[in-house]
């Protein structure tokens, strides 16, 4: 049985999720959260909590979870 392209992408994404995030990765997520807060997509309490979690995050997967419910097309990078 051969792996489908989507399966291979899922494996690659999962592997990347275990990689350690850098300070600039955390800063980028905080910028996305700031934009979401300004747009009214997250409350002040949610923003504060997520920024704290971003600063404590060690992996890409942990960071990705903080912005998973924010539409990517709505937030300018």
C-alpha cells in the first residue's frame, strides 16, 4: 500500500509540529494575535491568555494551536 500525497503532507506537517519554535516564530504569532484583537476576533482576556501561551510555547504545534481558529486570509502577515 502506497501513501497518498495528502498522507505524506500530513506526516510532514506533524513532523514539523514537533520542531522547536524560535523567538521570531513566537513574535510572529503574537503579531497575528494583535491583529486578531484589533479586528475584534479575540477578546482582551483571550489575547492576554494566548500571548502568555505563545511566550511559553516550545514547538510549532503549540504555536499553531493558538491561531487555529483565526482565518488565515483575514489576518495580514
